[in-house]
C-alpha cells in the first residue's frame, strides 16, 4: 500500500460509515488523524479534539511499530452511532495483541521503579467512552467509542 492511502465508503450511507486503508507507517499519522477528525461532529471543543487526536495517535503508532515485522496495512473504520457519537475501529492483520489485557499502570509506584509502557492505552481508555478489542478472521480490531459534547 502506498503512503497516500485509499478511502472507501462502506455501509448504506457515506455519512454513517467511512474507511481508510493506509500502510502501517508513522508517516501516515497525519492522514489518519485528519480522516478521523473529518468524521467527528461539527463544533467539537479543542479539548475533545485533543483527546481524539491523542487516542488515534496512540493506537496507530503502536500498530505501526509493533504489529508487523515487514510492514502491513491498517484499516480505520469510522461509524456514526448517534448524532454526536462515533466509533473508530483500527483493523490490522499483524501479530495478535490485546492492549487491554495488561492492567493499568501503577501510579503509586515511584517513577524510578514503575514499569514502562501502558500509559498511552491508559489515557486512551480515560479519554474515550469505551475501548474494546477482538481478534476476528486473523485481524486485531481495536474499537474506540466517543460521545462529543
């Protein structure tokens, strides 16, 4: 897949569901962020925009860095669930990995002794209404749901 990506319309209405297929490469992060932001409802607050951007970045960059040994694709599927509620699913056929299986970081430990990792998915879970994982047909599917306003 080239780094330009391919946008497709899915479902019955282009307003209710869209997908984007891109190479799992950090260079595609701006394209992915713009795609998800374009699907968000009009008039979201700067705080809401920052939270969705951070969550999208966390998930996409982790897939880009860890899902594949020799590169692969990520499909991002945005669905409108209600007037101001969307879901964003990240689908990859990389190695099986459930980022929700690991517990949240222990913030009672000192910075010097605390294990690294897990902070990004922790913030993603805090910023979204829900985050779910499934493995289906050889694909990792991580779905974020967010209600705005």
